[in-house]
């Protein structure tokens, strides 16, 4: 028994079927005309019409009626409501891979419920012989249910598998790599053997919010198997729009800034940003940010007044989806570093070394350095304060200060001596390495630096070929240093003049103290060193070596992997997560995850603070080997605290982890996005999912549509109608030809 999907067309066809009958019953002129002789003198009259009481050409009329009825039935889409045979018998067992989006954007209200409803709907559409697998994806794909598990489980017990998947489904904080997950699932479905019948369908059902921040680039460059269909089901949150926060830094000023990203479908364009302290208490008045839909705006955080608590973070107050509304800010307190100088204190005399030294230090805006003079204007020498770890000596000093300088070296400090004369060298004899010969060198025209040891930490910043050329620095005078052969292990030559005489020496103390000796000064009488571009970086490097940074911060996106040992510069470290969980080297297991890259840390002695755009370091191979330090994924946003025990003391680095800004772009892709990327509309079917279950009438309509799409009887009715029209044309032409023959 046939049923009609669109019965209205059948009714219209029945009405149109009466048209041929009416046409055949219309009044008409006599079919035969009789000729007469000359009738020119007669008055013309119209021929009388007769009412057809009988129908001529019954076959022609029936053909017309039947053609109209068949074409109308084709538009009515008839189908037969029969019980579908088992897939095993019909050969239509399907292979379905269910792919669920579990990225950070899926944390919006209403999406988890919508995903669960779609999972249940997909499972309800399967028959016992179909094969199902489930996987969740964000940056990488993780399997929740394999096809072998589904096949090995009795049909009556499969509901427990689905319940397990639903309970295990929870969105993470990572980015959305949709394209890779789609292609991997399609390849798996296409390769599997024995999971689909000869006439069965292989398809990937993708449940996602399909937001614009997801990565679809691989769809354009990848190859989708022609044998696999894509069923894209887009879930929607309870409220549209979303605003997110990300952290940025101004590399020039060091000011902290936050970037507000507003989605293109956001109904709100004015947001309030609330700053809070380490205890979570609000600080000051909220900041208003006007951000249009689909736009971004960067806001500089206000400076904290003296005596006020530091701003620990920022939060968006009036956004319906809070998953990306909070960022933690750096809490580094930039202190003033003090170094000491022993020599002339006239800061305005361009003939002294202090004049150039002061200008180098004054040019450092991000890390302020204060210089303390150990020798007063009347020649009184002061001992080196315990808080100072670097002393630069540019002139002869008193014996009492020599003792204090030796004490600094014994405490692990650094002393740099720039020898301006042999008399100065004589006053520092007890400070310099024993039996070091010092005499004035004979210089013809000028001398240059010829050999430099860039492996030493003082000269490491110049190791790059772009900065390794010191040949432009000319020395008019220098002191010739002769080393004691018995002290070659504790004294190291870092640079030589072109004559082979040492230019820079380093003498190491057992306590870790370091004495650097320059054979020439940087004042104009001795050299052009202070006027070169190599001088400021060397002084800053010296300050950094003496005062290594004990704290700092790095910026990361949720999901990136780090090596705590490399970042902290120590194999002994502790990493505390935002929820208080403590990770240690003994408890950390090296887990290789190909989808989560290892993030190489900066050099242990480099500045820890980086900009937001440069926080991602170069990716290395994720495969763990014996020589690779264990890594850990920064899985949740927030402030992670890494403390490493180094030779200089504890080093603390704050790891500020934020949700990727791309996850804040939650507006759905436009219709036809997959087709724009090269996927055929016959392969990809897109539908908007709903959290409301279909009504009984909707369910019946969906079942009827599915049956009709499988049977497609309309094709045969349309073909039969077209054939009858062709036959009708032939019959009508034949009748007309006979009528003309009779009349003639």
C-alpha cells in the first residue's frame, strides 16, 4: 500500500485530470465543410456550433488524463511503508564514526546538553547491524569507544557503552583542530574492512559548534575519501555572542595589556572589565571597553598607586559565557638593582670611564640600575655593601677597599677591573691573580681585538655572527698582561689583541666569585670601546650575571607542553597548578602525545618575561627519549608557579596560561563553508541540531522522508508520465493527419 509524502500534489493532479475531459466536451464547429457553387450574392452567416454529446478519440483523452495523474503522483513523492529488512540480509549495514567537539568553546552554556541529545539521536537511528565508534577532539583526537568494542557488545548492552561515553564527555581548554579530526576519522572509516555491508553507507557524524575560531585549513589541502559521507550537526548555545580576554605585553615599556575579543554574533558591544587582587577582591572601578562584533581591542592596565595592592587579574563582568572571561596578570615587582663603582665620581667629565658607564645604565628603562660610589669626593673609601654583587673598578683604590672586594669575591660576587694604567695595576696587586705581570704595551698606530671566546657567559650575547665583529674598536693604549703558568686553570683568557696579548681575563674563585680584568679602559685616552655598539650589551650582561633574575613570567596557551627543568634551569623543581596540585620530577611521568608539542624553554640565563605573541617557543619533537627532559602539559588556564633550585638560589617563574584567543571567536561559520573549502555538497550534509526532542508528528514525518528517500518511486512515475505524453503526441499527430486526409 502506497502513501504520499506530499498529498497536496496528488489532489492537484486529480483536479488537473479533469481538464482533458472538459476540453473534449467543449462546443465546436462542424467537423466537415460542404462546398457550394457561387454564393457571392448571399449574405454570409456564422456556422452553427453543436454540443458534443459523445467523446471522440477515447484513447487520446485517457492518455492525457493518465499522464497528468502520473506526473502529479511523482511530485507527491509516493512511498511504501514497509518493515525494513535486517541489515545483514539486505547488505546495508552502515559504518558510522561519531566525532564530538570537546574544545574550550564547547564550555558555553547549553552546548553539553545539546551534544548529549545529538549523541542519543544518532544512536537511535542505528540498527543492530550498524557499527559505531565515538571520539572526542580539540587540539588532538581521543577515542571514547572503538568499533570493535561496539561489535563485541550485545545490542541489548550497548546502551551502557553510550552512557559511559556521555558521562566521560567533558570539554577541555584547548583549541579546535576540526579539520585534522575530520580527516583522521574519514580515513579510519574508509580503511576498515567488514564493518559495512555491500550497500551500506560509511559516514562521519560531526557534532560541533562549528565556530570560526576552529582550524579548517587542512580540509582544503587534505583528501577526503569519496566513499565516506560527512553528516555535520551544528549545536548552538542557549545565548549567542561571546567576549574573551587574552594577555599581551608591550615589549618597549613593559606595560601589561589585555585584549578583548568580541564574536561576530555578539548582541553586546560594551563590556565592563573588573580588576582584582591576589585574594580575588575587586580593585578600583570597572573599566569600560567598547568592542564591536567581530572586533578586538587592546586595553592597557592602569598603574597601581603606591601602597595599593597589585592587580592580579582581570575579568569580564557582563558576558553570558564565562569560560574565557578571566586572565591572570604578572605580579613581578621590578626592583632597583644596585652596583658599585670604585673610581672618579665626576659624572660630567667625558674623560672618565664613569661618565660612559653612567649613560649606559641610565638607558636601561625596563630594569633600572642604580650605581653606588665606593670612593667619596674627598677620597674616603667605603666597604662594599652586602646587598651589592657587582663592583666596577676604574682607578686605583685603597688597601681597605681591596679587602672588601676580596670579601665580595668570596661571597660569589663579581668584580670588573678596567686597567687605565700600570700604577692602578700596582694598587690592585693583591686582588689580581698571583705573579701576573703588567706593563704598558707598545702600540703602533692602534690595536684591535683579534680573538674572542664566545663560549664564556660574558661574551655569549655576541656569539651570533651579526654581533661577533669587534674589529671596529680601536685601542690607542693598553696594558700587557703576562700570566703565571701555574694558574692557567683558574685564569682564562676571554679575548686577545691582534698582537696576541690578553685583552680580557677571567679569574675564578672557589666560592664562585669572578674577577674580570680588562687590559685597557673605555675612556677616550685608551680606546673607542665606550663609543661602540658592543659596549652597552657587555655592561648589561655583566649586571645580569651578577644579579640573575630570581623571578619572572612566561605566557602560554592552554594545552602547550613545557620542560620544567629547562625553564627553571634546575633538575630540582616544583610546579604548582592553579588548583593547588603540586608536580615534582619524581612524580612526573614523561608521556609522549604527538598532538601536544613540547615547548622549548628560553635559555636559563635569558630574560624570563616575553611578549604574548612570542610566548610560543619553537616546537620540538614530542617523542620522549632518555636525553629529553620530562614534559608536562599546561592543561588548564590560570597561574602556574614553577620554582627551581639553582646555584644562585631559588628561581621562581610564573607561567600565565590563557585560553587561546581563537576560542573566543564563537560565531558559526557561514553556510557553505565546507563547500568553499572544496568539499562536495553530495559528500557533506549540514543541519542545525536542536536540544528539543522531535514531536510525534515530526518523528513520523522524518520516518516518511527517510523511507521515501530510500525507495524513490517518484522517478518511475515521472518517467511513465513523460512516456505517456510522448505517446499522446504521436496519437494526436496521427489523428490530425487522418482528419486532413478526409477533408481533402
